[in-house]
């Protein structure tokens, strides 16, 4: 059951939020993630920021996938566009246990995010074997949860390659501006990328980017 602002949804009190209305505000994938945040027997409160928070969570997952694919593809001598999403055919034991526990999707999502954090930590540390395992597990868990519909590159291979070259060139220019302490130019580049739907995150190993989704 979904509630709005802590009250039971009912047409009689005018606080009904229909699936169609939610789909006008966010992508199907984000709505699916949001609905999975409560066990199917539980009440799920809907707030005006609920879908925004769900979109941010999905974006963090996609950010890790994009970062891992770019890093691993570079090591393997390929390109992000040609680096296919793969799977070991297994999910973490904690994830399987959560799903076996009367479809405890909220707990399963917690395991998913723990794996994303571990994967990002592995990438920062240069532990590529751990990063590969995390990427495979994340891919598997997204598939089980039905959240992999739009995971990965959102354009065709040629377009994705071109996009990557252009974004990397902008990030190189931004890095040069930051090195010269030209903060205005640095911010302008970041704002331009953001307007184009490219999310830039600065980390210990430099700037990473991903496409904004949802």
C-alpha cells in the first residue's frame, strides 16, 4: 500500500497518486525502484521528493557502472561502448537471502548499494579484480530486480564512443582550468556538461562522469 504524506491514499480525501501520475514525473525504472523501497506487505509513504530521491539512488548505481566500465574497458584495451555488461551468474548471498525472505526487496536494495560502494572503493584503490566482481554482482542484482531495463549506454555504439570522446575532452579542459585555478572556467564546463545531462563527480582518482537517468 502506498500512502501520501503519511495518510492512506483515497480518492475521497483527494490524496491519490496514480501510477500514471508518477510516470509523468519519473522514468519507469525510477518508479519501479521507488516502489521497491517497501516490502510488498508494508505501507510506503509518498512525499513530493520521493521520486527525486529514488532517481538519485538509481543515478549512483549507474555512476558506478559507467565508471567501472570505462576503467575496465581501458585496461582491457577496448572502449566503453564495446565493453559489454557481463555476469558471473550469481548474486551475493545476502541478496539471495533477502529475496528468499518473502521478497524483502528493501533489504535486497541495501545489499545492492553496499556492493556499489564496495565497487567504487575497489576502483579507487586500483583493485580491478574486486571491481569486476562488484560490477558483475550489481549487473546480476539489477536484472533480478527488473531495474536493468535502461542500465548501461543509452545510445548506440558509435554515438556512445563519440560522446565519450567529447566528454573526456571537456573534462581534460576542466582539469587544466582547475590546475590553473581558473575556477570560473572550471565551473562553466561542469555546468555545460550538466545541462547536457552529464553528471561529473570529483574523486581521489580524478573526475568521473555518467549520464543522468530518470
